[in-house]
């Protein structure tokens, strides 16, 4: 049976077709996920979680994603699902980087508030603050001093929401790099 015929049966609601699809595609899907994960592939729970997300993505939304599969383009169904898996793995790594960044910043902020206030030891250590601020562009520095540190009065309308998000993201990533050097 061709891949497209199997997909059409699945879209028609044939339960046996879904079982056939899963049986045919699950082993290659797990292999593709392991390849995409690289050194993290030894975490079996992670591999299975991502595989489950792939299947939920395929099933979710009345199978619109599965309906996009076109065997006429010379693509096999397992390759199509591997592409979905690659997106899920990328999403996992992005979320993991954001989580690690937030944890590092929170840890750094906690250690610096223990002495005197919100930015305690950072505020008392002008050397560390100035060293970090020199890594920023003038606009990022203005944003950091005014909006994040509150050292300079800034009008609430000085930044659009998109600009505020972008500046905050850039300052955080530079702070992350700065903290990694120490």
C-alpha cells in the first residue's frame, strides 16, 4: 500500500490505518529523533517524549498536517514525519536554552541581592557593573540602566513592546555570555 493511500485511510478515520501508520513509522521516527538529539539521544524518556509530541502534532487540528503530506513530491511518509520530529527537537533545544538562561540569571540575581537590595553586590561593585555595561551598545545600555536597573528615569512610552522585548532579549543574552566568562 502506498504512503498516500495509508494517509487517506487515516484521514477517513480508519483505526486500523492509524495502527498501520504507527507500526510502520514509529521505529524510523525514533531513530531520526535519536540522530537529531545527538549526544542527548541516550535519554530514552526524552526520545519518547519528542516522539509523542510528533504524533500529537500530526493528530492535532483534525490532521491538517498529515493532510499536507504529498507523496508526489518524492517524499516518503517516514521522511515527512522525520521533518516534523526535527522541528520538535529544535523547539526542545530552544526551550532548554531559555530555561538554562533564566536559571542562570535568577541564580546570579539571588546571589547579588543577598547583601543590599535588588542588585545588592552588583550595585556595590561598580567595577562588575561597568564591565558588563561596556559590552552593550549605547541603546542597550540606556535600556539596561533605565528600564532594567531603574538607575535613570525613563518614560513608559520610550519603547514599543516589540522594541522592549528585543532590547531585553539582547541584554539578557549578553548578560548570559558575560556570566559564562566568570
